[in-house]
């Protein structure tokens, strides 16, 4: 019969139980350990919310837009003339609206809040502004024959012609300077023509650029009392013609003589100057100048002398080729 184990002394636990007790106590302690709390801190600053909102951005944008429009207006007033400003004002005139239909009485392109009202238009002040809607549809204007419409059309046509004339005039001035420079360079580079540089005179006048080939004591373009060109003068005229061939401007050719009269013949300086001008025309047209560009051929005899104090001065004998401004 087996013997029972002796009872453990009072106040002592068995050795195995004593060893297992701390491990069993530690496991629940670890599982029950609480998590660290999450703390959210909210700071509400009520003292400066109004000063640092977004309303100031809208105000600044409005101010910058207004300033840009103002400076654009100042530039427009300074860069246009009175006719152009009037045309711009006419463009922004309001359309007239009736109960029956919408009729366009002018070239207005505005349907904004003020209807394109212009304060500088005398006829606009009594007229009430009208807004017919953002999606307003305008039908093409019929020709009613109204005086106002005719005036607007004439003003637009006149402005267009004025602009065309201004642009053409600026272009002609630049071409004249280029032509003068080109001819001087060609004469300087040619050994024969360089001797005649002093005989070619360029002058600006109301009609355009005048190129004059002038006789001198040691040089004459034509034989005495006839229309036969010398070799040097013909070569000079041909060189001028080559430079004129590429220009669109019309030309005027004029012949001049001195006051020495013919003796015992029916010929005179009038016919001689006209014939010399026509000979010059024939040469320049053969060298590439379109015949249609010849506007006038004139012979003025001795009535427009180069040296008014001496009617017999050889410099009074000359040929003038004027490059006319385009109209």
C-alpha cells in the first residue's frame, strides 16, 4: 500500500505551485494594462478671424481690375485721334428696342448693363439705356436709307481712307529713302557713274521724291538743240530706271531748258523740253518701268529755272523724274 505524501508545513506552498503562481499572475496583469489616452487640443482664436478672412482678396481683385481698365482707357485716349475716338464711341452706342421688334439703328456691339451709352455723343444723352438680355439675338439691318446710317457709313469710309493714306505715306517715305540711298551707292561703285554724282540731285516735295539730272559746263545730257542722249547720260537714266522698276508709285517726267532761243526755225524750247521728257520716258519704260505708271509727261521750257538769277546757266537744262506719293 502506497504511502501518502506528508502534508506541507503550514504557511508554505508547494515548490511547483510557488513557481507557477507569479507567471499566472503576470499574464492577466499584462493583458489588462490600459492604453495611453489620446488627447486632442483645440485652440480657437476668435480675436483676429475678421482681419484675416478672404474678403480682402475680392476687394483687391476688384481694385486691380478697375485700375487696369482705367489705365487702358488712358492709353486708348492718348493713342487715338478724334475721329477714331468717335468711331469707338459709335461702336458702343445702345441699340433701340421697341415693343414690336428689335431694330438695330447703329453699329453698336454692346448689350451690357448701360447698353453702350456714350457720354460724348450728343444724340445719346436723351436716350434711355436698355438691356434686352444676355442671349439677345440681333437680326441683320436692312437698308432703310436713314440719314444717321449714311453718316455713320461715310464716317467709317472716311476713316478707312485716312488710315490707308497714312500707311501708304509712311511706306512711301521709307521707300524714297531706300531709293535715294541705293542710287547713291550704285553711282559710287560704278567708275563711269561716279563722275556724274554731282549732276544728280534728290529733293523732297509735296508730290513726292524728285530726281533731277542736271547739265553742267562740262557735261550735257543732250546735244545742243536736239534730243539725242549722250552715252553717259543714257547709262545714268537706265540705272535710275532699274531702281524705279520695283516700286509701285506713279512717275512724272518733266523736261527743262535754258533761256537760249532757237534762231531762224519753227522749233522752240517748249517743244524741245517736251521731246526730251518723252525720250526719257521711252528709256525708263524699256528698262522695266510699267507704261501705266507714267502719270504725266511735261515740257516747261525755261519757265522753272534751276538758277533763277541766270536764265542761261547750263544747270537750267535738266530732266526731272518725280516718284509720286500714292493716293
